C-alpha cells in the first residue's frame, strides 16, 4: 500500500497545506502542479466537512481526487494547538486534516480494514497536540503504523462472504528475554499470568522460572508469585477463576492468558466472563495468548503452521472487545512442553511491547 499523504490546516487566511509526502504522485506531476492541486484539494475537503462552521473528527471517505481519476482520498480530521493563529475565532486551535491517497486497486482492501485503520490513527493522533509535532517523523509513523495494521490481518473472500482474521505470529528469538529484563529492571513491572488449569501452571512455572533462575529473587509457590532482580520485576500467576474476581486489572503492565489445550472453556458462560474481564484490563497493556498444542501437532508448530488452531484464534478474537484488540499489542502463540524455547516467546512478546 503506497499511501501518498498530506497535512493541511485552517489558517488565518483559509486552508493551508503544511506538509506532504506524495510519492509516487510526484512522478506524474511537476512540483508546481502538485502545489496547486493540494491548495484546491484542501479547500474542497474542508468544504466537504464543513470545517468553517462545524468540527468533526475521525476518518471520512472515500472522496474523489480531482485530476487523479485512479486515486481516492480518505480524510482524517483532528485539532491541534497552533500559536501562529491570530484570528480570535480560532482560539489558537487549528482544524487539521490528514489526507491519504489510496489507489483504486487497493480500495476494497482499505474499505475492509478502515475501522482498524481509524483505531490506529486515533491512537496516533491522541498524542499529537501541537502543530509543531506534524513533521517528517510523524509521516513515517503514520505510514508504518497503517502498513503494520494491514500486515496483521488476513482477508479471505469465500462464497460472497468476507472474513478478516488476525495473523498468528511466532517470535523466533526467545533469548532476548534476559536482555529485555536488563533494560526493564529500573522500573517495577507486574505481569498477570492467567492459567486455566494445574497442568498449564506447572508447565509455565517450570520453564519460566528455571530458565530465568539466575535472576530469581523470590519464588512463593503458595502465593504463586515470582520476583526477579531484587523484586524489581514481579510476576503473579492466577487461575482463571481467581483472576475473574480481581477488582482491578489496570495495575498490571502485561497479561498472559494460557490455554492448556484447545479449550472447552470457550462456552457461553466463559465468553461472558472473559468479555467482562477484558473490559477491566489497562488499555495499554500488551496481551499474549498462549495455547499448548496437541502432541501430534508438534511438527506443525515447528513449521509455523497454525492451521489446526486458526478457528480457535478466530473464535477467541470474536468476543474480545474489538477496539481493544486492534489498538494494543496482542498476539497468539502455539507452544508445547517438548519445545522449551517456545515457552518464553509469549513472555518475550509482553516484554518487548512495554
């Protein structure tokens, strides 16, 4: 997805393009032609949104692009502080548009993914408060974030129906865990490992604690807690029934949910409990789902073949709050006791996303 884009704002004199990266459109137009086009598009799109009178935020489109019949425009509207504004009616606040050009060949994919793109854009621009923050770094961040969202999903069309599923990823280098521990030891971290049975409890504790034994400060089997680096990093292990009783989960920096096998737990009563529980998690906490696969599927795990478990991942995704699922780091991992190095991958994912 190429995604040429430009930013424009309402200035004292009217619409004013402020920054753009228009490759590959630059191959078709001279700089003078592009400058003229951006001024005309800016005025037109502000008129479409009525931004001289009303204020709307969010993602809009598609809208035709004058002089570019093969392209469509999607517009993300937001507001930032702009101390250069002198018109008292603007109150130093600039209505601003990010315009994304999408080629018509990619329109269908963009439309399927537009909700997830909008969530990503809202997350990015919730941290953009000043006009000075609109720079080349922001352009790269926007483009990289949207491409990453697009790569996270598989779109399948069968019999007139479209299915969008989140890819199952595997981290291949679990040895990074210790290095990340070193970087994190200057601030306290807590991880809530939700365990759905005694088998998964012993499996995870054995491999996690034993691999990191040299860094272990305290291990309390009764309380199911482990601390590392003089208690700087704390991990708590809870059965699912215990975890569901927690009044607040926002104190935890990372969540690990472990399924000991293809679970029968995903019945209606568990779905209701999980939905309520997920609402309590900190909106910024990364979540790692860990599924212990059957013995006959060890070779598939090593070959990174998740086909026997794709339905489970899709079902689990379906009752997780959609906006939370796609606005935070979330990943699914297949592991097996015979593949010890795989045990650290879900934990490594949590650490890398703090």
